[in-house]
């Protein structure tokens, strides 16, 4: 009934225990989504750096190279963008004012992580890609600590 | 040089060890992506079933109810679609003919999992949502077995 | 040449004057994008509240009502999501550490604005929709002040 | 009730005063959205033209160059596409037959503007990028004139 | 070489024979894409009208009904939007000034077709959905006539 | 009423005659969507191979070349991805267990077709692009045979 619906609704937002990855709130979030994207950014960064550059006079080799490099840059871009989105969802939707006591540097942690995603797009930098992985791991640890759960950090690649 | 580029390229596709989640191949895949989406489908399914239906004569309550229900259905739809996409990427890009020896029912496993995603859209069914979680877990086990790694199955919600 | 390319690249990031709305950096940003989306959220919120609820026994009227309401909720959702994205691009890509002196509450301003976007999705609330417009206006003022420009705040609707 | 719902619905479409940017109709439109995208097209066009081309023998410089150029072309593409979409929304959803008296060349204006977006994709042309800005400004003036409002034309970059 | 590249480039745009569905120009276009979307709009419109409305007191039936109706409206919306996009690509990218002699009402034909897409979103109207099919068929005939080809009009449903 | 709604719902899924291209089920599907995308992949593949490679010392020619090549690779990528999606929708949503009697190699046909889409992305291969067209034609024939209809295979380019 009406009063039950209203009290239920109020319990959702801005209740401290609400976490959403889709603004439902559906109660499902997992930093592994951001981790997968960050792993791809690192992988593509390495692959771009490993490509041999053929001579432009060798047409077939040049086409293969340009097709491959172009795709790698685009995939790096897309994965860095997705990593940024996943990271920001955690900041805007999961973390709440109650978490600021335990993590007074919460905003700065997320700001830096998002800016690292941009750096990985703008540059082909192994350093930034590794820093991004570390930033995501830091967020992974903070996240699971707030839920009092011990979920291992692992990489798929 | 050209010959090195070509042999490198040939090693990628259709080499048995190539796995991609973005057709790079970037070498990063993790069934946890599909698992997160499936968890959200289950969560939204439960939330839809738990909503109290107010009287249409109570305008404020009715608007709240319709806004909430409408959003829940849309999020369930979106998450079921994403789960389907993640599942299919594994089938088309990760699994290779060499895997058919160990998993002769590979195609049927994935076909059924994808059809379960559709069922979760078309219906509000706790049974199908749970079957989808089981299908994703089966795929998780197959996937990590092919990589000789023991990665725990866990849920974020 | 290499040194010129490197010094040019370093000048872009994290140089204080870099602003991007597409991680180019392309140097183009304008809070009016977020403003348009916020106006639409407010507009749809009002329209949802104004709809008359017909009797379910009147099939034709009921279908019209459900089609309209469903679409309004979906458009409100989409526009609130776009507003959130536009707001976050400003936070992650435009604003830099140098701005924290003048705006020590920068992070909190953006955090609250993003959470208002979520509130406008989850609820049908004139209050939150208006608060969102005010949050965007506050960001508009901060933004143009950092650029030493006086660009009027206006609404299109 | 039914008759009120129907007369309300009829008032929306194709009433001469209906304007939408999201087919709500939500009543919110602003050519500044198209203007921001067009500014980015111009900005990226200039940036592409300004890049120094290193020697392919300098691997690090070449990777930086290709990453940067590839991204610039992709951003130019994306922004030109968005500009086209925003321009077309105005043509299909905002402008109505009643406007043809005042603007007999309405269709041609929009047709040319859309084709300019394509030209900016297909070429790296400062001329076309500037013509696109002029086309958007022309549309800005027509738009606000139909609403009897004087909204300044300004650029964010 | 340079002169060859330039003459090739000039031959593409605004050459009268250039047609693109992706601004490549890739030279591939087919109104059947728009036709498939329009068929789906018609199909969903009929399905919405055929749904029986249960009593709100029957919770299970009500949830099924709302899930189904909500999805149908969303799919109708998505398909009408895609139809609009496919129609507009033909107008902006395929048709050229040379076609205006044979089709002086070209702009109006496309304007009306796009506005029909909006009407099909805003209303649940069998009439508009059928008019949209007729508009697409008219465009199909114009298109293939300009290519001097006789491609049958058929429907998939 | 309830029983009618339930029997109608059960008739949709998993009834053998249900076919959807949007999980409605809307009953509209047509392999021509996949065919259009595959044609574009072939067209872009040819265009990439036909581009002349200018000297890097000729800046204007080099910019034109890189802009064009970059766009062609991106469009090939996008169209190959869309072809893959359209192909998979047929496999997951249209084809049912009842079809396995007539087409025991159904899964393998679709698996290979999807992997060809990936090959067309990863390589610039006329052979793979033509094989993809053949794979789509095979699917076209299977599809219309299951519907007892004779719909001609034609290409738009």
C-alpha cells in the first residue's frame, strides 16, 4: 500500500546501504568490470609498442600494419573509456557520505583514476597503464572493505 | 619486418591460444562480466515481484509505482542483453575448435544460455533468472578449466 | 621531430589549460550540454505528473496512457543519464588540481550533482529536478569563471 | 478522463508549437548542442593539420604520432556524426510546415548542413569545418527567430 | 601519388554517383534496412493493441502485463528511431542535387517519413504504422529507380 | 483475462514459430540486414587495398591518406561487428531446436560465420570478406527455406 511503498522507496535513497551499478538500484556492483577494461588497456598498450613498423614501400605489409595499429588504438580508446565509466559509477552510485570517514581521500582517489584513463587514451604509456591497474586495485580493496568481504584480486590475462 | 609481421599475425588467428573480448585480440576475457549482468537480472526480477501495486485512484502512489516498475523492466532488459552479449563473445571469440573435444556440448551450452537471456527479458521469472546464473557458472567453470586456472566463483550481491 | 612532439605532448597533459569534452583534447567544452539534458529531465518530470490516469476498463485510453507514461519515464531516464555524463566529463577532464584553490568544494559539488541525476531517475520529483537545474547552473558559473568569461545562463524551454 | 487525455494528446502532435529534441515531446531544444559538436570538428581538423610527421625510423615518435592522429580522426568522425544528428533532430522534430512560409529554403539549408558534416568526415578541410560552423549559426538564428527570442551566438572555444 | 590521390578524392564528393550508408563512402545502401525497422514498428503496434488488460488485484497477471507492455513500447520506440535514422541516411548521404529534377518533392517525402516515425513513437496507431510502411515503400521505389534496378518490395513478416 | 494472457504468453516462448530480431518477439527478421553489413565490409576491404600510399614528406597528401585509411578501417570494424550481431540474433532468437533436424550443422555454420566477421576485422582480406558474403548467403537460404518462402538473394552494391 501507499505508506509501505513510500517507506520502501525512502529506504533506497539515500540510504547508506544502497549500491547500484545501473541506478536501479539493483544492488549489484563489482570492481572486476573496471579491472577487465583496465587489463585490456594494458594489453593493447603493449601490443601497440610491440608492432614492427614496415617500410611504406611494401604496400601489403603497410596495409596490415595500419589496419592493426588503427584497431589497437581504437580498442585501447574504447576500453579506457569503459574503465572510466565503471570507475565513475562506483564513485557516484556506490560510495556514500558515510564512507568519507573511513576514506577521506575518496574523491581524490577516483579523480586520479579517471584522469589515468584519459592519460592512457592520449598516450601509449606502459607506465600509465600499470598505474591504472594499481588505481583499480586500490578501489577494489576499498570497495570490498566497505562490504566486510574478502574478495581476491586476480587478473584474467 | 614483413616476414616477422606476417608470422606474428598468423600466430594470433586462428591460433588455439588466442582469446579476445574485443576482437583485438587483446587477450583479456573473464566470465565475471557476464556474471555481473546475470546477477542484476536476478536482482531486478526479484524487485519487480516485490513491488506493491497501489490503487490507480491514488495518483502520487501510482506515479511512483509506474516510474519504478518501468525502470526495473528497462534495467532487467538492458542487463539481460548485456549478459547475452558477454556470453556470445566467449562463444565466438574465445572458444576454438580445439575445445570441442573436451566440450562436445559447447554450442548447445551457449545456445541455451543465450536463450535464457531472452526468456528473462520476455518473462518476469525467478526460475529463469536462477537458471541463467547457473548457465553462467557452468561457462565460468569451462572457461577457467581450459586455462588450467582455479578462479573462484563468487557473487557480488 | 621527436623532441618537438614530446614537448607538444607534455604541454597537453596535465597542463592546467587543457580542457576536453572528448578526451582529444579538443579544447571544447560547454556546460550548456548538461543544461539541455537537465531541462529535459525537468520537463519530463512535469509531464509525468500532469498525466491523467484513465480507468483500466477503457482499453484505448489505457493503451495511450501506458504508451505515453512509459516513454516519458524512459526519456527522463535517458536525459538524466546524459546529464550525469556531461557533468562528469567536466569534473574528470576539464577541472584540474589548480582549480582546487578557488573551489575547495569542487569534488563535493560534482558528487552531489551526479547523485541528483540518479535521484531524478529513481523518483518523479519536481524538487530534485529543480535542484539539478540549480546544480548545473552552479557548475556553469564555476566553469566560465575559470575561463574569465561572462556567458549568460539561459534556458531553452 | 478519456476525452481530456485525447484532446491533450492531439494538442501535442502535430500542433505548431510542439518542439522536441527527444521525441517526447519534451519541449527542449537548443542548437548549442550542434554548435558544440561543430566546434569540436573544427578544433580536431586544426589539430590534425598541425601535427608534425616524424620519421618512421624513430619508433617511439612514430607510435605517439599514429596514436594521436588515429584518435583525432576518430574524434572528428564522432563529433561530425553527432553534429549531423543534432542538426537533423531540429529539422525532423522542431521545424513544422508552418515554418516553411518564413523559411522556404528550410529543407535545403538542413540538407546542406548535413552534407557538410559528411564532408568534414571524409576530408580534413578547414574550409568545410568553418562552413559547418556558419551553417549551424544560420540554423541557430532561424531557430531562435521562430521562438521570438534573442539568444546570443557564442563559441566555447 | 599526390595528384592521383586528389583526383580520386574529388571524384568521391560531391560526385553524383556517390552513395553511402556509413559516410565511407562505402557504396552500400539498401532501403530494406528501414523496411525491417518499419515492419517491427507495425508488429509491436499490433501486439500492444492486442494485449488484454488484467485486473490490478491479480498481482501475477499484472506483473506479466506490465513487463510485456513496457517492453513492447520500448521496442516500438527503438525500431521507430532506427527507421528514422535509416531513412535520414538515404536523404543526407545517398540522394544528391541531381536527383531533384526527377524528384522535386524529395525533401518533403523524407520529411514526412521522418515525422511518421515520431508519430509511431508518440502514439499507438495502426494507421501511422501502415503509413510508415507506405512511406518506406515509396522511398524504396525512388531509390531503385535512380539506380535503374528492379528490386522487389517484400516484407519479412 | 488472466488465463487468456497466460496461454497467449506460453504460445510465444518457446513455441517453434516464434522469431524475433529484437527479443519482442516482434516476428520480424530478415538476413538482408546482415547482408548489407557484409557488403560494406567487402567494399571497405577493397577500398583500403586500393589506396595509394603517398610519401610522408608530402604533408597534405599524407594527412588525406591517414584520414581516409583510418576511417576505412573504423567503418570496416563497425560493419563487421554489426554483421556479427545480426548473424548471432538469427542463431539465438530465430533458430530453434526443431530446426536441428533439417540443419544438423546449424551451430557450426553460425560459429564459422561469426568467426569470419572477426577475421575481416583483424585482417584486410578480400578472401575472408568474400567468404563472409558466402556465409551470409548460406544463412539467407537456410532462413527462407524454414519459412517456405523464396526470397531472392541480391546485393545492393
